[in-house]
C-alpha cells in the first residue's frame, strides 16, 4: 500500500502570498479553478494502491473541513488533516505523526510540498523507487544556473541516480539540478530521521536539548527540515536516489507565480482533461482564445472575449464587451461592460466599472509585475490600474500605476 502526505505549512509561512492569503489558506487558493492542493491530490489518486491521503499543517482545522469533506466523497480514499500545534519543520511534522502515517502498514509514503506546481509523475517515480531499493527518491529538475540557488541543489550519480551531495539554497554554486519538493520514502525514513537527530543531539552540549526517556520523540522532532537536516547527511550513503523530470515545474511562493501556475495547469487540462476547458462553441458562448476555465455558476456575456489563460471562479459576472487575458477572476466578482483585465488577479467580491482597465506587465517574478486586487475592491468607471497591489476593501476612483495601495 501507498499513503500520500501533503505538507501544507501554516499561516505564518504564507506571508509572501499576501494579500490573497488574508482570505483563504494559501493551499486553497484556486489555480485553474481548483484549490492549489487539489492538483497534487488528483495526482495521488492515480496511484493504484493508494490507501489514505494526509494533509499536515499548522493552519486551524476548520479552514479545511469543508474542502476535505467534499474531497473524501469524490476521491473514495480517506483524506485526513493532521494539525501540528506549531511549526515543526517539514521533517518534524512527518516524524511526529509517524504512528498515524504507518497505520495502514504502507510500503511507500509519497510526500509532496503543497506549493509546487508540476505534472507529479508519481507512478513512474514509484516504479523507479521500488527498483533501486533505497529508502527515498527525490524528484529533481535541471534549471538555469542563475535561479538554482533559490532551491536545494544536488549532485547525483549519472548512472545509478544515487544522491551524492545535497546543499539547501547554497551561497556558492553547487549544481543546476534542484530538489522539486516531491518525494517517495519507505517507512525506514523515520528511523533515519531519528538517527540523524540523535547524532546531532549527542554533539550538543546543551543539557536541555537532550531527550529524556519519557518525552524522547517529542524532544527530538521539535524542529527539523527534510532538506538540510535529513537529505544532506543521508546523501552519498546509497540510501537516496533521484528521478529527473523534464516536464513543467514551478514553486508557488508569490501571487505572481500563482498566475503563472494557473496557466500551466490550464495547459495540462488541455492534454489530460479537456472537458474542464471552455470550448467556445454554441451561440451563447463568449469568444474563447486558448485555455479558459469558467466555473459553471459564473455568468459571461456572449459578446465578451476571453483568453488565453483565463480562469473564472464561482458566481462571477462578466459583462458585454469585456476583454480578459491572463487572469484569475475570483468568486463573486462583477466586471461591467467594456472593462479590460490583463495579467491580473481580481479578488473575491471586487467590482470593475464600465471601461475600467486593470493590468500588469506580466513579469511574474517581480513584486509589481502583475496587478492584484484584494477582496472587495471597487474600481470605478474608466479608472486604469497598472502594476499595483491593492489591499482589501479599497475604492479606486482615480487611475494608479506601480503602487501598493494600503
Ligand atoms: N506541516 C508543515 N509544518 N509543513 C511545513 C512546515 C512545518 O513546520 N514547514 C514547511 N512546511 C511545508 C511548506 O508548506 C512547503 O510545502 C514545504 O513544507 C517546504 O517548505 P519550506 O521548508 O519552507 O522550504 P522551501 O519551500 O523554501 O524549499 C523546499 O522546497 C523546494 C521545492 O519547492 C526545499 O526542500 C527546497 O530544496 C526545494 O527546492
């Protein structure tokens, strides 16, 4: 059997995702019309012997309860949220919940970071993992030298794929192969985590840090990261192996990247679930260009022109002559006639007046490369907003550019 674990983090971790994380826990922010965490979960669903899916995080349980109950019905596999009392790090969280994770006696444990966007080639990874016989397999990707230091950099044996050396976000260049935050482990990983921790604890002189017989495990896993604390010491010991992907892969730390990742998932629908995209056929359909997702409860006027890379959430109303390109329109937004939205995210319940323009330059990586309207922002008729972040509940009655509006 296989169990899947998705590392969700918690509210303090999502600060770079503001102002969108004010409204919804980051893992639930919609990309291509589905919560961010839904994409890796659907990938797990393709694993034939999947027994359970666990979400581990330190968000409050109630933030996920609606989503999880809907999901458990759909998935036909139990989904459980395990809440940490505080951040224990990506390895600490796993380690502390090991009894629950091992309940079904799994042979393999798939561990995914919730903030990565990729094709999650889990079936092929599992096959490779079972063949090499190590305790862990990491998904890796070659990236350009310039960006490699933002991630874990690693060296693998080109013939066997064995992980030889691992350095988390190193200051000096190590390799252009990076850790994608997608792992498969055998249950022995818990022993390895325990061994690494007790070795490091035996080197410390601090009496308080030493585990006592009664609270042994809790003390050990107070804060431990999977990457630098576990992968680094286990590299070069014939325990960990790599699996390379050449498909798309991105990390979702900022709203700009959520826009980019939404497009990547729309493109993936085109290949795997084209029925989720709007076809643009039929008399009442708006004009559709490229990949567009429209929630079934949204109302779009037939004279609107949408795409490419547009995703429209529940109950949005898009008026006559509206033009939307490269954007995410969230629930209950109203866009009035002839308004234009390009390279932007329009927050829940916001409204755009007639002939308004909301746009970004399309540089996903720079802070003001796109425009983001927080919840309940009103852009009045004919107002132009370019490269701005607008915090919730603002009314804009004059045009603005390159500003954060607090
Ligand atoms: N439950 C829980 N508890 N989850 C956590 C915690 C924690 O205390 N800390 C982090 N996470 C989750 C995050 O939500 C994220 O999904 C994942 O664990 C990794 O987060 P970080 O530890 O903050 O690392 P990172 O995202 O900067 O970098 C990691 O991922 C990159 C790939 O996206 C590293 O492993 C890099 O090497 C890797 O390239």
